[in-house]
C-alpha cells in the first residue's frame, strides 16, 4: 500500500508542472550519448511521448555523432575534429546528410509512433528550415578549412509550427542549405539553440552524458543546480565549463537571453531523466537561468 500511495504522491507533485506547461513548446536536443544504447534512447523517447500526451509540445533536434564516424571509417576516412567541429569534405557531407535524415531521423520518428505518439521527420535543408553560411574558425585555427560546416544564418520556422499545429512532434535533422547553394553540417547544439529561439520555446533541454555543469569534474556532488547567465563567462574562463559543454552552454545562454525561459542540461543516461528534471521540485540537472530566476 505504501508503494501505491508513493506513486500517487509522485503524480500529485507533477500536477502543477503539467498544468503550467500545457501547450508550451519544449525543444529537446539529444544525440551521441542518449542514442548510444537502445535502453537509453527508449527511455528518452518514452519521456518525450509522455510530455506529448499531457499536452506539452515537444520538438526534437538530434545529432549523429558515433554513427557518422562509423560510416566514415567504412569509407576509409578518419574522422577529424578542429575546435569540436567535424571536418567535412564533399563526400563526408553526403554521408552526414544520409545518416542524419534517412537513418537516424527516420528511426526516431518510427520509435515515437510505436510508443503511441505522432511525429514527423524534418530536414533543416530539405524542408527549408535552416539557412546557413560557411563556418570560419577563429585564430590560430583559421588556416584550417572545415569544409562543409556551417553556422545558422536564419531559421524559417513555419514548417515546424505547422507540424506542431497538426499535433505531431517535429523531429529535426540539423543539415542546412547555404546561401551559396551547398549543403552544410550544423552543430546540433547550436542549431537547437537557434531553433528554440525562433519557435518561442518555453524550455531548451540538452541531454548529455554528465549530470550537468560540475564544479569538479566527475564529482556529481559539485553539480550546479542553477547557473545565472551572467556567471557563464567566468565559468568558461576557469575551465569549469569546457570541451563539448561549451556549445551547449553558449546556445543555452543565447536562448535564455531572448525569449526562452530556461535551458536545462541533464544526464540522458538516467532512466526518465526528462520527467525527473521537469516534473519534480528539485530536478536533477543544471538550469541556465536569467538573473534571480530558479525553479522548474
């Protein structure tokens, strides 16, 4: 009986959040770590379908990570990264587009449908959502040509909002058409941030392979539950935020400084991580918030 009562208490704790967020857009970005294991991916997608079922409007942006690297190796290419960006030649961009949209995107859509949700796969390029310009590295790396790696120049959000209004979950692959007519690979974290801003998302959520922003690496007891946007630069200078966390945080700060209420960075490997972060009083990850803002 105690377990039954406890389950009811959990539902009651979630109720005000469900009521508050009904009809709101949550942009959820997941990739590498959350897709590396079928059970993790299944847990994330179940959470997304739960959000959808209680009236929240999830939008999914995904990366490709390991699957792209594996496909490149089969072609005899060695994956190369400069400042976190994948060097992408003409043959590689074709592989990137195929893996992201034809394989990963299609799989996510089908799995959402199998769990009782409804989803539509979208390509930033094919559906005219993301307009890009070629990414230029900053000194001293500016002598390196990344190839077909782009920055978001503009978001055309009409297709996304149309899919949302059809009561479907948009699932977006971050490839884009450049103003020069070329196809570009876009960093999925940065694409997610720009898309969240463009569609007026309530929340931007990054699923990663760590608990959030940690003061001491590998020590989850040093987790920052809340980080004010004004403190981010200091944390980067102190190398508390570094590596692959930087583009997530930069995208999150940019989103929060516009109309996105909060950015969440959470561990995508934990069972039902989205529900624990959004529908519990304490949450489990790091929120990037405007000055003096806190809570779910």
